[in-house]
C-alpha cells in the first residue's frame, strides 16, 4: 500500500476527468450535433418520458399482413407460371401460408409440378403434391420471420417522417426486437392523433373499376379472376368490383397536394405521378374514356373518378370526404411513404409534463436527502474515514453518470432509484473495509499494516458481493423493458465504478489518512475506536429452531394466500389500462368516475382516490377485442372524462405485451435462483449453496406475501425490486459465508453453531450499518420520492429487512439442519464440527 503507485494516481485523475468531460459533453450533445457535421460526440443520457413528460408507444408489425403479402406474391407467381406454360387450372387460392391449385389437364400435372417446384428452390417455399391433381406451395415460418423483420426496418423511416409532419421534433424512434417499433414523443403530444397517423399503412393505388358487373352483383355471383370486390369508406360501405392490376401506387407518387374549401366545406387531394406513372396513366386512359378510376386507400375505395379525357399530365384530382385536419394528416402520411404492414399499438406510457416535473422534484429531493443522511451517518461513525467514504461516493457517482452519458443510457424514475441503491452498495464497500481495519487495529497491528490487511482481507467479500449485484442487473435485462433496462445499466455502471474506486481512490485517501496519523501508530483514532457492536456476542443459533419455525409458518401462510387470493397484477402482466387523472376543479370523485365508465361497457372498472385528493387512479381491465381493444377502451375513457379531468399518467399493455412480460419475469426469477445456486456452489461449495438457495426462496415468498397484504400492483418495477432484493440478500449472505470460511480454517474444532454465531457477530456491525444506510436512502425515496416511485422503494425497503434477516436466520441454520457430517457433543448432539465442514 505504501508508497501508493504513481500510475494509480494518474489513473484516478484520468478516469475522473474523462467522466467529467463526457458528462459535460453529453449535456451539450444536442447543440453540438446541430452545429457539427462530423466528429465523435457522446450522446448523453436519454431522459425518459416519465422525467420530462410525453408518450412512449410501442407498435407491433402485424404478422398477418406479411403472411397475406407473401401469399399474394406466391399466388401471382403460380398464376404467371401456369399461364406462360398454357396449363389450365382452377381453385387457385392462398390461405394460412398455403397456396393450392388444381390442374384441370391430367396430362400436364407433372409439367405443372416441375414448374411450381422451381419456386421452392430459394428455401422460403416448400412444394407438395396433394391428392389427385392438387399442388401446394407452403410458405415457411423462416420466410415470414424475415418478412416481419424487413417490414420493421422499412417502417422506421416512414414513422419518423410522419411524426415530423405532425410538428413534433422532440422524439425518438428505435427498433425493439424483430417486430416492434418503440417511439418516444416528448411534450404534450396529441396521442390519439399520433396513433391514428401511425397505424394506417397509407397504401394508395389507382385502378380501373371493372364495369362487367356491379359490386353487388359480383357479391351475389362470381366475379372475374382478375378483379376483386372492395368496399368504400362510406357509411354504410358500398361494394365495388375493381381490377387487381394497379395503374399507379405509392412508388409512383412524386407529390400530394391537399385542398380544402372552407366556404363549400369540400376537400380534395391532387396526386402527381412520376415519369413512368404519367406514361402508364396516359396510355391506359387514352382508350378508357367513360370508364371510372378507383382510388384505393388501404384496401378501401376512397373515391371514384370518371375518365372524361386522356390524362396526359399525370395529375389526378380526387374529391374526398375528410375534415381539414384529416385531409392534412392523410397528405402527410402519403408524402411520408406507406408502411409495408399495419402497425398495431400494443403498449402506451403517457406522462403529463406537470406530473413529470413534480416527479423529478420529488425524486431529486429524495436523492439529496439520502446523500445527506448517508454521509452524515458515515461521518458520525467513522469521523475522517467517514469523510473519505463521502469523497469516494461522490467519485463513484461521477463515474456512473459519465458512463451512462457515454453510452446514451435511458434515465427514468427506476434509474434514479438505481442511483440511490448504488449509494447503499458503495457505502457497504467502505463499511467492509473500515470494519476490517478496526479488527486489525484492535488486534495490535500498526495502522499502516491494519489498513493494508483490511483492503487485502475484504477484497474477496467486496468482489463477491458486487458480482452478485451485477448478476441481478444482467438478469433484469431479460425483462425487456426500457425503464427497467435503465435501472439495470445504472447498477452495472455502479458496480464497475465501486470496484474501481475502492482499490484506487479510497485506498489512496486511506493511505493519506494513515500517513498523517503516523504509519506505526497503534493508537486507535476515534473513528475506529467507537465500539459499535464490535464486541457483540449474540447467540443467534440458540433460538434458531423457534425462529425457523415461525419463518416457515409465515412463508406457508403467504403461499396459501397467494394460492387463494392471488397477486394484484399490474397492467404489465394482466393487460388493460391504468390511468391517473387530475380534477380540473376541486377534488376527484372516484365513485362518479367509476359510474360514468361502467356505462361504456369496459368491464369491472375501478376508481380510487390517491393521497392527493385531486387525483384519482383508474384501472380498466383487459378487453376481449385483442390489441386494439385496449386502445379503443382508452379512447372512450379520454372522451368521457376530458371535460372534468386532465390525464396525468397512462399505462396500457395489450395481450401480447402482458403475456410476454409474464414469461420474461418468470424466466428472470428462475434464472436468478439458478444463478445464485451456481455462483455459491462455485465459490463456497454445495453445503453453502443449499443454505443460500433456501434463504433466497424465503425472501421471494415473503415479498410475494408483502404484495398480497398491501395489494400494491405487481408489475415490472416490482419484479425489478424483487430481483434486486434477491441479489442484495445474497450479498449479505456472501459476507457472512466469507467470514465463516475464514473461521473454519482458524477454529477447526469449534462446533458449527458456535462458529456461525461467531461469524455473524464479527460481521454484525457491517450488516447493521449497511442495512441502515441503504434503508435510509430508500426511506427517503419512499417518503419524499412521490407516488410514482413509492411502491418500488417500499418493496426494496421491506426486502432489505427480510434479506438481512434471512442471511442470519435462514442461510446459516440450514447448514445445521441438514446434518452434514454430524457428531454427538453433549447438548449440541448431532451438530457438525468445523473439521467435518471444512472437509
């Protein structure tokens, strides 16, 4: 430790300055990007909609559209191949990825099979011989998956252009998986209008009306194979028989000009075609005077235009029945480009700017309060060493913010809660070192030797405990939520920053403190001489049977309650909508809200008043109409309450999102248990692994019981809190296990219960201080952090208490319960000796 290497000093300054520069550069990133065309610049942290207000929408590319498109392509290819070879056929149709055709000339079945099998050589289509003269082409799932992914990529540009056309410039669009597009629009956007614009493919085509029969006659009989029946957008819709082949599509458009006559209240769209479109339209209308053109929008007849003369300039004026805003939106959609497939909204998170600003103030106030409380407590217990801990904590937070800024991490309310948890983890690391220093110094070693031994001796515990937190953060990424992902990245950055800071800056500051005290000094300074539980001699294992029995009873009662009553599943897992409204005048009236919404036939709608009497929380159950059912219900709710209430916050999850979230949460929890078992097994052996696993299961069951009693919604943030508590509890267990492993080597004949008591007492001051410090940070969040973050903070706070308890009274006693290598020893009959345990 002495002298402190110069390269470590340089590394400390370099890392700190780099983090500061990146953080400042990230703050000015938007300005830099507007004024500079080239060069690298850190993206800066992305601020979520829950911190600045806005809407996050997640859209799913409709797989059925891709299947239909692939079927149409396959049917067209079969038709072209057979007609080119003059092979007669009938019953050509596509349904559910399968194209079937019947060859009417028995002599040419083999020839037709040869032609169609050539279509399967790409691997996207499988050729099959059916019964008799029937031939089949089956489109593979791989081809559909590839089509969905391609459509998702192709939709990104159109989505961006459509949002810009609305006048919303503060937004972000990103791909989420193979079939999802996530959109963040900041500010008070018109959410319903935005969804309406983004959910329309806006595929336009100009075709001829098939004049051979009317649309109604076609429905009553059989229409030509080259035509199809489409309905108009009128109410009631009118059927039209239109030719399948298009004169022009979106690809031929070079301009769309809307026109609205305010006096006559008539609207029209003028389409301008490119050179190829002009030629086709001119050639086809030359001999089609008197026929009619159908303007098709998303498989509906938007308008019918008579051909009065040859159209030679490639301009078609189409009268439409739209409002002025609707006309402008349609023109914007067509100019932005069509979508390759329908986008269906499956998730919505909307937060008003006023609500977001209040949340930021609450959480920042809670964060400042947490830092003040934590640093004050550390200074009170460790004096100048407490100031060292405070300086190290500030450095850790600087590194964390620098890393998040460098990678453009999304910062949301859970992310800020993650910062509070990082504070607790950082303090825990310092407490481990300081308590080890106290032990070494009280044993009579000089301060310099005590400090060096403390860092060396605590290294394993520090690494193990931080690795467990990192393990939990990695598992959180399985949940697939942006907000929870931000929380996980904060924890990962925090773990890396804590490990780096501990063995560089903290070690350097402690070294400076030791030099000032005198390297060979053996007098304990007041910061280490304070006798806080250092001489504790609590016989924890003496009452283990009673405590274990009570814990088992509580756990069984919790599981029984879960079986009969179940959790109050949040929107993330149950689907539906959760809406927080604010009364425009006076207080909210939950009973009136529920009564008004019940009339909309939305199911069992509940409304409750929040802690603020002007606010009410509304829960709308999942609808039975698929993904669009949730959005329709939300639209009805907004329309019904808009005159009396403002929308403060909205969470909507469709069936696909809620089902997927449930699967991912289950996988994450099971993976966490498996990872804990494997990690402890590798680090400490199978005896310790069983104790850690039982303790973790105990924590999980009791946290479920906590949600059962409080009836707080169990959602993705709750799962994030659960996984974090599991790893935090394991952190405590690892520290005790590490001390037990050390004592097993020192006291080879000590009965195991006594050895466990000794190990727990030796680490008790660290356990209590760390729990109190982390609890202070979370208490500040729960009290001052506001309603949005309170459930998360309360869950973490309860979990810390449970986790600390299980580390002492569950993990350790399990080793005794299983009677590994026991021996008889008086009233300790059957207890395992340390020698046998070590073996």
